[in-house]
């Protein structure tokens, strides 16, 4: 059957359009294949710390920022911190935010050695590299979660033992001492408490109480005041960080016991140094806060470049006295 003239005229036009479309599609493929591959973006590394109200972590953040300024072409840096060291939910939220942001690596100083494992597993499952600094994640919790996360940080037990030994050199066997630990579930707090205990037991001191100051100055001040009130013959307060040592010094001074009750700390923050100079604090340990995050960042960069994941790295910790 003959088609109407209008339809016979339309068919060649359709074939022409189809032919031109095919030519353009083929040429487009050729153009895309000839384009150079785009360069990958710089990796984004997120530093997730504990409380920035603690001078130790503000110093850590400053050290990381200076390293980034000197290596701005190598990576981008995001710095995060909590308001309070006990606010675990906030630190979990910060990690979740970094997962949503799709950073390449998270370098974390966990507030709790067990509570952060679940969210860090989410990060790993999202393809994000995780490097643990400062406070070591719990080995059993990592094993249960099927995670292997490299740790970069100091030997807290050895550092605290050095501080404790410096205190015992000014005491006599049998003297009464108290230990103020950090958050009990934090591995570094546990290790510092054990280091203090090692030194006290070896020197024959009597540990009358071990209580938590939660790493915080105000809390430590209240705890120290109660300990001094209960133990009138106390000779020393061993504090697992300098923030708590500041609170202990205030309590000792308020009780009129300056020079009679020794105070020791851990971290060597700037605020403690005048007290070391005048004897209100007799010893602390320097774990080099300005370098600690940098060590973690450098480890992350090496892994992101394809190097093998390193074994745990022990960083230096040094005794500081008057």
C-alpha cells in the first residue's frame, strides 16, 4: 500500500537524524577517551581530640596546625575537640560527622578506650583510615570488633613511674600518699595509675586511697580537698594529669598545707611550669603534646601513600622536675 506523500517525505528525515546522532555519540566517546585523567584531590585528615579546654590538647592542636601549614600541599586538615573530656557522646558524634564528610583518615585521641570502638568500626567500614594516638584503644574491644588500628603514643606507665620515683626521693618509707587517676576506663589513665603504684610500692609508701578526678581541674580540687580532710598525715598527691594537679595545688594551698603535701602531675603543660619552679608541684612528665598528633598524621600519610601499616609506635616521655 502506498504511503501518503507527507509520510514518505518524513522517513528519510528520521534516518538522517538517527545517523547524525550515532556519529555524534561515537565522536563523543573518542573525546572522552582522549581526556587526561584528573589528578586525585589531597587527602583530608581529621584530628579528633578530647577536651580543648585542657591545655594539653590545645597544644596538640597547635602542633598539628603548624605541621599542616608547612605541608599544605600534601594534605588538608580538620581539627575537632570536645568541650568536656567525659562527654563521650560528643566525641562519637564528631567521628560520625567525619564519616559523613568522607575524610580519608581520622587521627583520634579517644576519650574512652572501649566506648569509641563501635563508631571507629563504622569509619573503617566506610573506607576511612583510623590512627589511634595518646590514649590506646582497648585490645580486647578491638579484637572483638575485628579491628586492627595502629597506635602512636607514649608508654604512660613508664612515664608515671618516673614521676612517682621523683616524689619518693623526697619521702620516707611508710609515708602516706594518694593517687588521683583520670577516667577509669581510659587506658592511659589506667597505665598512669599503675606507674604511680609501681613507684610507691617499690619505695615502701602507703597508698591510702585512689580516686578519680576525671582529668578535670575543678573535679580534682573537690576530690583533693576531701582526701586532705580525711587523711591528715598525707604526704603526697600523685595526679594523672596536670589539669588535676592544678586542682590539687589549689586544695593543698587552701588547706594551709603548701610545702607539707607534695603534688605531682603528668603532661608538662605551660600552666604547671611556674609551680614546678616554686615547688608547688615537684614533678611532671612531658609527652610532647605539640608532636603527638603530628606523629599520628605522618603515620596516616604514609599509609595513604601505600606504605604498609606500621606496628604500634612508642613515642618519648620525659621526666620534668624543678
